[in-house]
C-alpha cells in the first residue's frame, strides 16, 4: 500500500489510522465511526489528492475496514430512525482488541488497577450492570485476554462483583483460548473450576478444554482434561462427560472439529507431542454410548496414529488403569488397526510387546471378549510380520484363558424389582423398565444379541475339561444300542410296547380335540397322556434289574427324549440375569441416566442398529462382552450349527456371528464414491459406452432380442489406465448400462432398457485349459452355476488372508474340483477374487455407506507373494509396486478388481497356469407397469488370454419369453 500511495512505510501510517479510529470508537463506546468522521480522521493521517488514492479508500479495498448502514434514533422523541453510514473494522474480534488496548493504555492504573474499574471510571462503565454489559461482550472478552497478559490479573480480581455474570464467564472461557498460555495463573484455574461446578456450564468448559487439548504449551491441554476425567468413577464421568459428547455430535463444535481433524487432516508437520495430546483427548471420546462419536473417534485415532505407533504406546499407557472397559476395548481395537496398517515395523514391534505386557503377560487377560480379541490381534499381526519379540509367549495370548466361572448369578425373582411399575411413577423410571425389558424380556438386545429369539448359542452347557456335547451324544447312542442288544425277550417286548406308546402319545399331542376323538374315540388332556406314558414306563422298568435301570435313566432316556442334545444347550437365562445384575453393579442409575436414556433416540424410529444408544446400552454391552469372556473360558465351544459336524474350538470373536466385532479398525474409508452409471456413462476401466437411441415401447421390446450391438467383453477385460499407460486385466467386474428417462421423471416410472455384464475369472492348469474352454463354450451361465467370490462378513480387510479369522475363507479359496459344482467339469479351477462387505445397517457407525469392494482371492495373494498395502484396497509386491487394486474405491465407477497384466502373465507362465473369463449378461426392460414382463435375453461367453491377447467367441444368447420363463 505504501508504494501505491507513495509514502514512507516506516511512518506506519496504516497503524496510525487504525489506532485513531480505535480511539474514537473507545471514546464513543461504539464499535463504529460515522463515515464522515472516519474519513476526516484518516485523511488527517495522510491527506489525499483524489479519493481513489485516499488511505481510507485503500483500507476499505484491502478489507481492513468495511462500510455499513445502521439505523438509530437521535433522541427519544424521534418517531423514525435515522440512517447513518458507518465505517467499522471488518473483523470484530480485531476491533475489540484494538479498542480495549487503547482503553487500557489510557485508563488503566497499573499501580491501582482495582480503582480503574470503579463504576465512575471509563473501564468500569462497561461493567455497570449485567444487562448493559452484553453491549460490550466483545470488549469484555478482550479485557479478559489483555489484563492477564499486561498485569497478570484476571478481570474478576479487579471487578469481583461480575464474577457470577454469564457474559463475564463466557468471555473468560473464550479468553483462555486466545491469551498467552503462560498467563494462566492460580486464579484462572480456580475460576474455571467454579464455572464448571455450576449447573449447565459443563458444556462450555468441555468445549474450551477440547479446543486447546492438542496445544503442548497450554496448561489446560489434554493432560488437564485427562487428570480430571481419570479421577472420576465411570458412572460419574458418564453422567457429565459422556452425555456431553453425545449432545455435541454434528453441532459443528469442538467435538466435530477434533474428530474431523484427526481423521482427515494432513499431520506430517505436527509434533509427536501435539499428536499424543490429541490422541489422549480422542481416547476419552470412547466413553460415550453415542455410536457415531465412539466409532468415528476409533477410526480417527487409527488414522492419526498408524504412522506413529510409538505415540499410540504413550497414549495407551495413560489409560491402562482406566475404570471403563468401553475405553480399553476400543483402545486395543485402535492398536490392532495400527498394527495392521502401519509400515513402521519397529513401532509395531514395540506396540505388540507393550500389549503383551499390559494384557497377557500373566496369562490372565481382562474378562472382556472384544478387548482380548483386539489385543491378541496386535500380537498376531506382529507375529505374522516376523517382528514379534521372542519373549512373548503365544500360549498366553490365545484362548481359552483361565478365568474362573461366575459364582453369584441372581435369579429372576431377585431381579424382578427392576421391572416393576407403579402409579404416578417418575417419567425417568421408564428408562429402567426399558433396560429391564431390553435384557430380560422381548427387547432386541435379549432376542438378537443374547439370542433368546432363536435359542442358539455358540457354547454348550458342558464345561471345558469334561465330556463335550458330541462325546455325550455319541456315548448315549452307543449305550442305547448296547442296552437294546442286552434286553431279554420279555424286556424287548415291554420295550416295544413302551416305544409304541411313546410314539402314539407324541402323535396324539399334535392333534386337536376333534382329531383325537376321530382317531382314538376319546379326547385326552396333556396330563392324561403324560400319565399314560409314565405308567407304561414303569411297566417296562419293572422288567429291568437295577443296573439296567440306571443305564436307562442316565443314558437311554436322555437319548430317546433328546437325540440332538437340545437340553445340552447353554441356558441363556443365566446370561440375562447376570447381565442385568452387572449393569446396575457398574453404576447405571435412574437418577444419573434416566432422563438421558428416555430422550436419546426421541424422534428416531425403526430398529436399525446404527443409531445413538442409551447409556444403559453401554453398560449392557460391557456386561455382555464380559459374560462372553467368562463363558469362553469355562464352557465347550460348539460354534456354528452349520459346521456342527466339524470339530471346533474357540479362537476369537469373529466366530460369534456378524456384528460381534462391530467395527473394522483397518478400514479408513467412510464410503465409496457415489455413482449412477447410465447408458452414456463410462470410466477408463469401463471404456465401452452404449448409446440408447430414441425408441417407442414396441421398439424397446424389440431391442431385448437385438444381437447386433453387444458390447465386446474383451474391451472390459483388458483396460489401460490413462494416468500412466499401464495395462490391467479385470479379475472380476460388474457393468451396467441403463437408458435414461426424462430428468423430471421418477427412475422406474416408465419402461427403460437395461443391459448388464458380470465378468469373472478363474485360474486353470495349462493342460486343462482347452478341455475347460470346450466344456464352457456352449453353457448358459444363468443355468449352470460357476463358483463365485466369497464375501468377507466377519473378517477385517487388514486380516486378509493371514489371520485366523480367514481360516474358513482360505479353505474355500484353493483349487476347486468338478465334484464341488458340476460332476462332468473337466478339471479344477481357482477363484481369483474375494468380496469385502461392510454394510451401513450394522452397528458400525464409522461408515457413511455400505462398503463393498472386490479384491484378489487368498490363493492369488499367497501364491503371487503380494500383500495389502493398507488403508485402501491396493495390493503390492515385495518391492511395493502396485499389483492389484479396486479403482471404484478412488473414483466413481463399476465395481471391479484389476490386476497388472505384466505381473499376472509372468506369474502364470512361471507356474504353468492360465487364466480364463466367463461373461454372464442380460438385456431386459425395467420400470413401467410391474405386472407386465416382456422377457429377457440371457448372454454367456468364455474368454482367454492367448499369447497375451484377450480372445473369445461372440456372446451366445438365450431368449426367455413370458411364456417359457
């Protein structure tokens, strides 16, 4: 500016003008100056030649000052306000500090500052009364910053009468953010504590503490917050802090800012100390029952700390003795995510060693099934990478552990008071009743989490070290057969009568009264039928000696009444009673959480899992995961009923069904790019563009069977990435072309043409290739099933394919012989892909949309020697060169898994293998009248890589009409 206006910059004319304007504002008590007066003040500093080159005009154009209009009454008698043109500082806070600096320089007596704030003094006038003080809110905040910096005293020391004023307290809290951190004194800390102790002020204080949390120089940084929160019992902390966190989500305040910064911001320039402080603050976010806050804090911690695992060690060390398993569970989830993602081998080695020391060294990990699982995962990840210390005893890290079984399990009678209601009951008490119903009655937690709805549980009632369910059933069956063979003729006749009676009674109980009279000429009550059976059983027993009676009662009768061992199932009522009791032991109380739990989901309907939760639900989850740990250490694991014939043992919580491990800490993607691919849309890995011409309804119907314009699948199989010219082969891809309708029309209002292709690939032996291609050449893949990629539902992306959680997947991803899908298939194949799936409707609230991504199969990863590179769905070789990736994760487009043509063909040649592709497609009409169906055209084809060129015959078609479908 000094060059433009031709003055000596050492004269600091801008500073002079600014100071003079601030002086005028201070003397008038207004944060503005009338335009004419402002012009006169500034022109005195630098007289202008023309307005264009005036200092005022340049201050306005540079944005330091701004023009405005105000309306004011000159006196009380005026009926109409006057319009006044004013000049003000553009940035209000800047203006406030300039004005206050002037006032302090002129009116503050540093030898007697208290006197300067008497009511008759200029500084004291703005504090004349609380109502008037609101006019000077910005100036009071500036005073709260500048007084400690200039004289080392707080405003409340100089004007103690304002200590309880809301405006002064707000100004004080804001001043802590802006003042020199070294100017926080004992009075500052005392006043902060006094404000926090006032009802309704905790939110403002916590907002302040989170704002300065990551500042290493600030005395109120995360260390201060940590000391405060760590000193509290879990229920006390939840009553204030956890509910505060719940209330702040998506309020665009300090909670949201910290979450967003930690997850997304570039932090390479940030010091380890600042990152550690941020980590400590975020770790305290893990206390809340608000799933969105807790889950996103978990991912933010992983994102921030996986480049610095040594900092995570420092953060976690500060929480080892925290009295909240909700925090510890997720901190070990963070550690597991970091161990899977980090490329810092030394840091991961240190982290694994520390986790072993904290959790497993004495072979007595905390009784919490997820905490154990995540902590063990850290050590398994280090072990997989070959960096685990030799001092770690893996036997201590893997289940089962040695926690003794529970001894104080209450009865329902002892708990019934928690489910009682009474007339005139306080509204908050309904939250207690909701909690009781959630655990003990027909709430979703009891039905679908504990499992009372279906009665299935992954453990039997048989204790570890004793005979298991399968052994008991086998013994019963064996003794049953021996028993029958040992019967005399008299005993066998009695046995037949007994069995016939049992069979008839079982049948009779299924009949209604009318059917009983029709078949038996008599109607029987259930008690009468039971008495008949007892009588016949006694007759049979009278034919037996004492030894055979004992065998009958102990082995034979259980076998015939319960051949599948349903009575050996774990009694889930034990789980319900213990969990409810534990919730109240942990500290849930109506007085603390009743109101919050009643209102937390007000206005949210539906039974979706992904939503904020009651505080009582947090206590239920802690108790449930504790209970599972006790059960896993003491009872026989029977696992999935579908795998009941296989020998099973408990290895980790991934075996407990979808949702137990409710977050994938290795997945840092929130959602896939939004995309809708219409007929004219293409991307580089779907370069085939299909144009739908204008057509009436009959022409649309005729289009279905049109065979002259099929896209060439070879153009989808081999693609070139334009950014670097590299060539890629699609291992699997799903492509769709849909006719667009009028922009104002609903998508399915009228008929539209649609065509889709599903492309899949398989590895085959060279000697089998020609036979397999011949066998596939005339097949309609809509009718002949070909193996497809497996879905990863309970496996973390960072675990694939090395972890124990992948064991079942890995067993299914090797060579598949003909007997597994088509009896006459002439060879064996390997599926080349796997699908990762994390759905939005689950408990995981860290994602904004379903994450479905194709990636190489376990067989391909292991045999090509590639590995996941972390974060996304990219796979690299030993020299970190990209080998395979999913482009739809980075850019909107069809789901596909691409692999380097160069690297794949080299691998195939070295191992005498080949790759083939199958293409399944369909043309049909969608939308319009749903009662009309116009048929479809089914498409199938087979392609191969022949001397480096993708080749194949033209797609074959099968027309399905409304008459033959």
